[in-house]
């Protein structure tokens, strides 16, 4: 047998070897190829092995009050703080604590400017800024013992949305879509809506990023006013059949490349071309809110459908849920009240109070609330100490409101101390919230992972998170 010639040995370059190998890297990439494949309607990308959980809800709505609403003027009454109004805060509460803009300042207690009232058969206490939400108190669960880790807006939003402040991590909506797929293949499975307010808190698009998950799982921001999606129609002279031919040819060329090398983002591009084409028919029909009956518009408090308001976005969210969208996120950005809290917070509350209550009532009467989880709240709370005429950022205690699915209505869960400074009873972390959200979707957060850079990442982080069973029926 003749040995290989030097010319033959030199001709086998690295690229040739990898391309001609039978099992080589192709088998190593097989898992990623399968994982990146488009999920059919109703399919699940969730872990295998172990007993499956029973899903209690099918979809999530996150009503995000960006800027951090004060729990002390909304859902957590503090009579002792009211009595301490204008006096120096006890040092035992604040000594050594992390503050945002009040660090090093003289700390003066600020009582609530609102009054609280008991609502419904449950007697749930809610402030007079939210009378409509008070009217459905028996459908609401208020967690008064939330705490978070980040004291400034952008990292706090990132932590609430992704469980981490590290850039490039997937948002919770992307995790949900990756795990469960989308029911409607003609609309995005994860949609973000941003309402117009008089005080627009900046919100970065990384809050709905897919991070290291395939790009098709990221949130798609719809416009709140006018066409929900820019350029959704064909330009003059381009018919539907011509557009179809263009999409098919582009995808054919991309598909040829995909057969030669694994590229998750190229697979995403192919699927998104298809989705964009189908959206040319589905999005205009979705946005025809003017056909909604007047009594429905009045329920939400909508003056003009499609006007960019939070109320109009809530109605659009309901229409998305009806059509199978898995995760909807609505941002209202008017809650950063460092000053003039008595003038600005009532405005923000009026923007969202009736719309939130109407949204929940509408879902309930349509049979959608029983398998939808609604989360209402901000990225953190506000200090019991005054900051001029307002309140500073606060991470040690704040309130969230939940409704729908297996959530126990008419419940105030957990508590903060008598001044609303620290969460002290049945403390709930952001990771606990994420674990509970995944649990009611039928996902065990401890086994729901994605391998990236050699590590198994989870939405709920490294430390064990707990399911908040006390809020579930």
C-alpha cells in the first residue's frame, strides 16, 4: 500500500475535512437545528423527561407601569406612615440601605396623599386613585411583598423582564414563546405595545429581546397609533401574487445556503419573511377596532380607537389574545414621580384604571380570563421618604397586581412593614414571580434551560426560585 503523497495530504484542508465529514460537526449541530426549527401551532419546545406539569393558563399579559408606581398611593395602605408625615424617618429603617437620589440626604417621612377604601366581598383595600380596579377587587390578587435588586430604571426593567441585568439575555416573553410556540402563525407570538403619555419614561428595546435564543422569539413592537406595522401594505403596482413570488424566491436562495451550513439567524430570516407576508392580511383585520360595539369601547374608556392611548392598546391586546398571541406586553410610561406626585400620579392612574378594569372584565365575559395570566405593575416601588414633592426609587418593597387563570381573587398576599420600607411577610422576588408564571404555563423552571456558551441558562437564574403557591387557587 502506497503512503499518501505530500501533495494529497496538503490538499485536505480544514474546510474540506469539515465539509466531507460524515458525522463530524453536523451531528453536534443537530440539536441546535431541531431547536431552531419553526414550531407548528400548539407545539412545545419545553424540556423532555420527568413528569409534565398541567398548564393552567395559555397566555400572559404584562401591563408594565414603567417608572415605578408608588405602592403607598395605590395598593399598600400605611396608617403609621401617614401619622409620621413630615417627621424624620427612623434611622433603623434606612441605615446602610441603598437609595437612588436620596443617598446622603436628610430623610423625611411622607404620608400618602390618597385615601384607601375596602372593595368587594373580600374587602381588599385599594386607593381612591383606582376606583375601577376597586370595582373588580374580587378578581384581583395584590402582592404587597415584592422586592427587586436594581434601583435604576433600565437595569430594573431588564431584571423584571429577563431575570438579569446582563445585556443579551432573553426576555420572559421570548422564553415563553421559545417554550410553547405560537398558536397563530399569521401574527407574532410576542407583541409589545407602547402607549403615548405626557411623561414618557425611556424604555429600551432590549426589554423584549430574544437574547441568545433564536431571533424569531423576540418581541415585535406594534405601533399604537395608525397602522400597527409600518409598510404592511404593498406599494402601488405590486400585487399579492408578485409579492408571494418574491418571498418564495428569497427563501429559496436562503434555503440553499441553509442546507450547506447551520445558521439559526438565517432560519429565523426565512420564517420571518413568511410571517411578514402573512401579516399583510392579518394585521389590517386586527387593527379594525372601529368595528367594536360602542358599549365595548365605553367599557375600556376609549374615546377614539387606535388613538395610541393605554385604553386603546388594551383593546388591541384583547384582539391579539383572541387570535392566539401568546405573550402581550403593554407599556405605560408615566410613573416616574420624583416631583409633583400629587399632580402626576392621578393623571397616570386615570390613564390606566378604567382600561385595566375594562380589559379584565372583557376577558372574563368572553371566557378568556380563565386561561390568561395578567401581571400589572412597575419595575420597583417608591420610597416612604419624600423627595421634594415626590418619591425616590425603592427596591425593598413594592406591589404587583395579578389576575386571571388560577390566581386567587380578592387577596392581599404578603406585607411590607408599617412604613412600607421592607417586605417582611411572604417575600416574593422577581425570580419567584418568573417561576410562578412558568409554572402556571405548565413549565418547570428548574428544567427549562437553554445551553449557551457551555452553560445551561434559565429565566429564573442560578439560585432556586420558589413557586408562590399562596396566590394560587
